[in-house]
């Protein structure tokens, strides 16, 4: 990707032979519900095999932490004019360096910070929270959104969220790694998601690498995600691959079904009311237009067949818990009768047993 420098670059010669030694790649951030890219995460790449953390530690040892981070920010922001429509660019900043002169200058471009998300990475000491809150307010005044990385790392992470009130919260990678295998991590992810919702922040899960992780995140309703499963870092702004789009659509659709009664439907015989009744209940009795008008059921004690009215109809998208509550508030005579499920045209799709609704609700 060709970029044009719009600011003076910090001097990192004691650490890098040339500013060009630091390059930037971009990883897609995906809106799971829409299965489309809504942003990109800027990631620094250095010469050799050492990762960014090693280089940042080396920079800190020689007193160039702010300069190296400012260089990475400047490199990333030069790509903002090349962003695809309706996308943003997320750049990471260490909170303790946010107020340093090199980082302030790197963020102080002439065009403001529109379409930029400034992500605070790492732990913020409690004593610095007020300073960081003031600094992020200044960033917002210039058009930026603020993200908080590593949420879910304990009480301090929740305190940071409450104080800074970011627009975006990044779910800690450790929670995402085990979210589909560890019930504790799953519960923590739900806790962070609930807290983020209370402060009107969107939740982003990073490090999504397997379909199992994606499936759980979709079921939790987490809106944004990034990771190698969805798109690998690239020097250019890549769209979603067709196979990834299909995978995301499938997992989100499956999550919606798993939370609804559609997955609990049992087939049922159907016959016209007044005609010869089928020999084995349960069955749905249909009116002249094919609408359900009655049920043929069996007495649980004597097994004798009897007819009953249709006391509750729901669509396949109805929620499990909601349907169970409605069923159990029916008159005592119909309280434990099956629930009829119909589509938008009134066609019978099947029956829902109260036992199945109870079991599914208890597992949620």
C-alpha cells in the first residue's frame, strides 16, 4: 500500500536503521450480524523475527518508547485517506505514553482524527485514570473514537471502562481463546458484554481463530470480531473472502435459531377438522383455510384420545423463555398442552412440547 507522509517522523535511529524498517499491516474488523468489514486494525511489523512486544521493550530500555510508538502511529494514520468507504482505522496507543510529546504530535494531524479509533492498550494504573480520561476527551474533540483493549482482565478492567467510558471495548484475547471450552471464560465474556452494554460501548472480540469460537461469540451477540479466521493482516485493505462471508452468515443464522423455538419443533400429523381423525395423537386439526383450529391429544393416564383447542400459537423465531412463560400462564386445563408453531402465512410447522421448552430454557 502506498502512503504519503503528512508529518515529520520521530527519530528512532538508535533503534532502527531507517524509519522504513517499521511497516504497518491491516487486519479486518468484522460486523458479525452484517458479515461485512467495518474497520481495520493497524498492526506494526518490524525487521527480523522478534514480535512487536520485544521491540517495544527494547525501545523502553533505551528511552525511545514514545518515539517508536509515535512512528507506528504516524505510519498507520498515513493510510487513513485510503480506507474503503464506511470503514475506520484502529491504532493502538499505550496509555502511559498518550501524553508524551512524540505521541501527541503523531496524533495531531491537520485533518483531525475522523474515521480513527484510538485504542488504549495494556493496563492503566489507577492513579493515571483521570489523566487518561482528560486526554481521551481531547481525542474525541478532534473526531476520534476511543477503544479500551484487554477488557475482562479483572476488576481493574471494569474500573477503566467505567471511568473512561470508551465507545469500543476489546474482549481480552484469553477469554476468546477458551470461550468455547471453558464455562468460566464464557461467563466472564458474558459479564464484560453486559457491562459494555451498560456504558453504551460496542464489544469487539479479538483473536478469533476457530469456527467454535465464532459460534459462541455469535450466540452471545457480540457485534464485532477480528482474527485469523476472519482475515489475516495484510499490507492492503482486504475485503472478506467469500468463504468467510458464508461462514459468518451461517454461524449467525445458527445462533439466532438456537435461541428460538425453531430448533425444538417436533413434526405433527395434520388433518381437516371434522374428517376422520388420525389414529395416533398428537395431531393438528385444520380449518377450511389450513389454519390450526384444534389439537388431537392423548390423556397421559389412560392414553385415550381427546380434542383440545389451540390455546397458543407462536412463530419459529419466538424466544424459548418467552414461549415457556406464555405457555405456563394459560388456563390450567391447557397449561401443558403442546404449543402450535406456524409461519407468517399461518401454515403449521410443527408442535412444541412443554418438556422440551423447560429443558432448553434451563440450559440457557
